[in-house]
């Protein structure tokens, strides 16, 4: 019986990438950690660029950093939501995933995909940002009264909440 190895799940990525050109292996990097997809792409693409001595346009560098930060926030929202589930708080999971969905809309706007974007390329990104990125209000509630009403609804039992509808 082989000895167990503690660490990331081995997906055979290196073996899959051996027989492909560098640019055809980018999509495999998304799958190494499905919560930090674009960050893995970034590391892989930077290694290729360093090896080939490529100069990256400044705009592409900014776009990459912006999506690395969006990915980081997605990662933290996943952690927060699933931690809430672990301690018995279902609602925090739902709130965290609602916010994740809004940010994943940005992935879809630039790459056409909601998770495995394969957006970064050696030398830049797949395509420039669209003319209009998704826009969101800071607050889903229009007035302080609506917010107070929602908080009142969250108190008590589920039946109290349903009765208010």
C-alpha cells in the first residue's frame, strides 16, 4: 500500500501539460484550486513570460491585478460562507454566496465563463475589458426603514418571517 501524502489533491496536471504547448495548458491551472482560479493562471503565465522574456503591457498588468483581487475576495467569501455552515449559521452562507455571484458576473463579462475563465495569456489577457462591466448598488435597500423591516423579519422563527410576506 502506498504511503499517504498530505497536501493538495494531485490531478496529474504536470502529465497533462507535458504534451501540450504552453498556451493550451492554462485551463488546467484553473482546476488546481477551483476557488482561486485566476490566481493560478497568473502564476503559470508569469512563469512562461519570465522564461520567454516577454514584456507585458501596463493595462494588462492592471487588469490581472484587478482580477487577482476579485479572485481573492471570492476565496474569502467561500471561506466565510462555508465556515458559517460548519458552525451552524446557514444564513451567512447564503449572504456570502449572493455576493460571490455578483463578482462572478465580472468573470463572465470578460471571459464568457463563470468559473474557469482561462482569461490570462502569455503577454497579456484574452481580450480587453468590455465597454461596460457589471454595476451594483452599494445597498440593496432603498431606505433605512426597509433595512429595519428586514432586520425585524430576521428575528424570531421562520414562521414569523413567512407571516410578514
